[in-house]
C-alpha cells in the first residue's frame, strides 16, 4: 500500500475497479457486491473506472452513499495512442456527460461478440441487468493523450495515467517515457510494480487493485492519514505530495 503518516484519519482508497459493464470483468462485478466487498475490506473510498463508459456510476454512487463510502465516479479511457488513463469526476452528473462524449468517440463502433469478448452489462441496484451493450467498449477513442488532458479539464476531472510501468497500454509502453511537468494529478503504479516506485519522480502516485473480480477488491489500495475526510477527487489528490514516493 501507499502510506503517508500524518494527521489522524486513516484513508484507504481503491480507485481502479471495473464493474460488469467492462467486457474484461466478471459478471459478478455488480455495484451491490462491489460495495459489500469494499466494506468487508475496510475501505473508505471507491472509484468505478469502467472502460470508456460511466453507465453504472449512478447506482454505484447511491450504494456507496448508503454504505458510508466516499465514491469517485470515474472512467478508464483508452487514448488514440492506446494509453489507459483514469479520469475522476467531481460529480456523477459530470461523469455521465463525459461518458456520453467518450462513447461517441468510439466510431465506428465495433460489434460485440459477447461469448468471445465478454458481456457489457448495465445493472440496477439489485444487480438485475437493465441493458446489454452490443458494441465493444475496450477500444481506442479518438482522443490523444493531450486531447484527453484538455477534455478532463473541461469537466473538472482529475487525470491519472494508469499502471504506468506495465508493458502494455501504459504511458511508458506506448510513448517510452513519462512526460515531465504534465498536468496529471497523480500516476498509478500497479501492485506488481510497487518495488519500482523509485523510478517515478515529479508526481504523486497511487496504487489500486484494478479489480475485475470481487475477491481482488481492496487487495491493493492507497493509504494515508488525513486531518479531514477528502470528499472529492481533487481533495484526495491534494493530500499526496508531488514528488517521488516510497511504497510500504
């Protein structure tokens, strides 16, 4: 985990979770069961980051509020360079509006062969399926990395390049380097690469589970101590220092 020990309130955040809307995730990943597992793992903050869509964020927000969890509506966007980037929005309304624009950029739409590519389910609070998408979400958008930065700013969203040290779909695998002084609120280092955190300087970093299955939720999370409970993505990232960090 990632730990800054100051203040009094212990924050435990898993900010990279896929629901059953993502074709790569288990159909068991309904919002109701995600929230139940998060409570079991004593998390304080959750984000839903489905591929190129925010359609399950409304239900997730309702269930998190009832469970006393802070929820950040999010999305994992694939840029035109095939870089995965996490966006965290200030409200569900902004997330839904942004999600529609990102979905519209997936053109032409790739037909979904669900048996081979995975199902994409929009569900209600009881995990009943409301809609099954028939086009594939996990493709590149028309937004370049620079375009997406401007897009995020227009929605008041925080921007975090995902799993930056992975050999696929990361900023380092696609560009070969991490841009200095880019307008990122943080970068994400995956669980398997925490020992390489010393390679990252100039940015705060988070670590998350990137859960696609219920049992993975909260196995890897960002932890720090805060004087007050951060209730928005921007408040959350303000607690993390903009420098190289050490994993614990």
